[in-house]
C-alpha cells in the first residue's frame, strides 16, 4: 500500500524539496610572569579575530564562552576559547569561588579544533561534573572572566522568563507590568473581519477574534504557531505538573488556584475558539492588509482581517483543544468540556473533507501583511503538501482524552508510515509519536511504539554525529530561519533517544544544545533577552524599536545563512547572526520559539524524564 505520507524518506524523515527553513516574515592579571605572557598571547590571538573576521561577522568575545546561567549539580560543564591562530601552547585556567575567593580547581585548556561550520579555531575547557553548589568565575590569564553558577534552581529564572514573555505578548487588554515597566493601552480591540466570503460567512463578517498573543515582533496572530506553542508547553506540564503548581509569574490571574502556566496557555486556547466556524473549520490567521511599521501595539489601528480556513490549521487546533481538555479537567471542568467539544467539532469537519490531500483557502494578496504559513518558495517541505501529519496529531490527542476507538484506528492507520521530523508548525506529528514512548494510555501498543523507537534512534544517530563533529556541540545542522528553535527541538529528540536506549552520549548532546543557546557559542550570547550576563539586546520587535525598553524572556531565531533581512552576514552557517533589531531573519522572537526552549528545559531538568524531579 502506498504510504499516506507522500515521498516518505526511508531513513525516517521527510526531505525538503530545496533548502528548508521555517516561515517568518521580516519577520585580570596573570598569576605568574609566565602565565601573564601566555595570557597576552591568547588575548593577542583573540584580538586578531576582529581583524581576520570577514566583513559583517561579529567577532567572538575575549573571554571563555560558557553557559551563562551555569548548570545543575552533577552536570558536566565545558567552556570554549576562540582563537584566530592555531595555537596549541600549554595554558591553564582556574575556577574561582566568588564568595570565598578560593581556587576550586586548575585545569588545562585543551588542544584546538577547527570547526568546519564556523571556521573558528576552538579550544575546550573541561570543568568536570563535581563542582559543589556555588557561584564561580572561570579565569584564563589575560582574558575577561566568565561567571556561572552551580545550583538546583539555576534554570528556574529562565523557565519563568520564557513563560512570562507570553503574558507580555498578549493582544487586546491593556498591559501595565510593574515588573518589567512595560505598559500599553488596549490594542486591536476590533479584531477582526473576514477577508473573503466563504460557505458560512460573508466578507466583512465580524468574528470577535480579540485576545491571544502577538505571535512575534509584529502583531499578527496565527493558529499554526499558537497551536504548536501551546502544545509544547502543555506537554511539559503533563509530564511534570508539580513543577508548575506555583503561581510565580505575577500575571493578572496569579492567585486563582490554577497554575499560572494553565492560565497563560488559556489565552491562546480561547483565542483559537474565536477562529472556529460553526461547522468546525478553523480560520488560519489574523493580520493587517499590510505590515505595520514602527508602531506600538495600541497605535496599530488599521482594520485587521481574518483569512481563510485550512485543514492543517483545523487539525492543529483540534489537537491542542483535545490535549487541553484532559489537562484542564481538574481545575476547570466546564472549560475542559468546551475544549473537547471544539476538538470534536473540528474533527468532524476534517472527516467530511474528501478528495484532496488538504484544504487550504488562499487568495492572492492574503500574505501582504502577514506570514503565509503554507507551502511557498521558501517553505517547501513535503509535509506542507498534505495534512496527514496534522490529522495524526489530532487523532492521537483525541484518543488520549477520550479513549474512543475511532481515533485509535486513525493512529493505527497513519503511524506505521509517518516520518519523524522535528516538532514545529510544518509537521507537529512528532508529539503524537512521542506519546507512544511514555503515555500510560498507550503502554500496551508496542506494535505502534516499536517503529517510532527506531525512527527516533536513527534520527538521534545523525544528530549525535553532527554534535560530535561540531566544535560548538550543535546537533542541528540547518542554519536557517528559526535555527535556535530547531536546536532546542533536536535537543528534545536526543532526550527521547536517551529514554529509549540509555546512551549517555545522547543525554550529553541534549544538554549541549542548552549550553549553546545560553552562551557557549561564537558570539558568547545568551539567545534569551535579559537572561544571562551577556544576553541578546537588540531583538527585532516593533514595540522594542519604539520604546527601547527591554522585553525580558524573548528567545530569538538565531543563525540564518540566507539572512533575508540583509543586515547580518550571509552564507556563514552558525556565524550568520547579528544582534541588530533590523535583522528580523536572525533576531526576531516568536511564541513557538519560546515554547521549544521551555520543552527542552522540561526534559533536561529530570535527565530526560529518566528520574523523578528532585531526585
């Protein structure tokens, strides 16, 4: 029988037709005389980096490059030095306890390695895994020190900032946040009217689609990214709800006896309900007829439009509502029932669609002021030519929430041939397959789980090889739009593999994805705004461009070798990034980016769910 997933790659992934990328719019002194001489030599080599760096590439900082937050106790830690010359001369570093001033350890700087992707000459520093809880500086003679911490709660501020960023992105209500100092009046109160007549509503019909989140640095709202963002965050909650029981994000709903995480995700879930037609179909997106330019949210007063229905978005919404139905039942049964009703309604509409691989209502000009989120010249993965991946996810979530046989039958039909891609709006089916590896409702379905395990392990072998080859320890080889999100998601894939096979290399590689994203990279940057000692500053975000007030917790897209905004360097792999608010192709935030990093943190804080929290 022909696979229902067109052009399935036998290696377990769906190939892109050309180079793929996610869719966005613009969107101390030395200690001895010898040490001092050696330190000056290293500093000189690093200084040459600026002169030797090709035009437009940001030079590496003159300090050890390390995860700026640090690590949990027992995690192996490494740092990197970047040198312009291939210097192998012996050099020692020290780890100093900043409270006591004591030297905790001395360690040699390792031999250099040429990173094939960046062409950086990199020397590693291995700090080991036995540092006690505390705050430290890593010091190399002649260079600036690098601060880090070892502690059980070292990533809690990051968790909080990433989740709280959703609140700062809310659309509609006035924002007055004393914690960040950010404020704006009511925005987009009239969202929105229908752009085109369809079989249910006439053009100009008012949907009352206020609420939700501004998706990224502009003010559009998209079902595709809203759904996958919510789903990734709720998946973290389902595995470890106790971690998110506290009301600690200081959002308006805090203190209502519902976890803040559920309160925040409800903002997106309820907005998607406004995008559902009475027959169950879901409209794709909401935005202006043209892109907004240098306006605060409340200044963007051009009437906004809702654009056509699609079966992929309908399935994504159904999946997320079904997932939410079982997770909100304890705290709000009525809301949970409403979500399940919406999911069933959308599923019924999907089942009534026959005769094509997907339905996608689109009219020329629909993308003039909002992202396409569909197959196009840039986003050309095979998964965008059909909706089976979306339906598989929807059927799986509906089965887990209802235990009804028809949904399981769809899973049995589609899982055997479904490729394993990273979880994103283009193909969300990885979450459906992940459930087979742990969910109690599927524990007896090894016939379905076995091929998924093989796909995960195959993908993990490729990722582990890329991780080994990379001087920066990056498992994701695709430096395209949203590469940081992809790096986080591939870290989750490595965690899945670790749970299956127990290979410590997979766990180490998964952790290294987090270390890379939080500062152990060529730029020495934490890619999350206001998190870390040297975090990204110039996020591509309309509101920030106007107010110049930092917006905490925004996880930016990262290196993009095509750099479509023409601000940063092109064709330099992991060096194709710039901390410039004009570079929407490398330095824009999006809600689904934040969700992926929340997902990776959720995995790593329990060693990929191989131990219980706190053990």
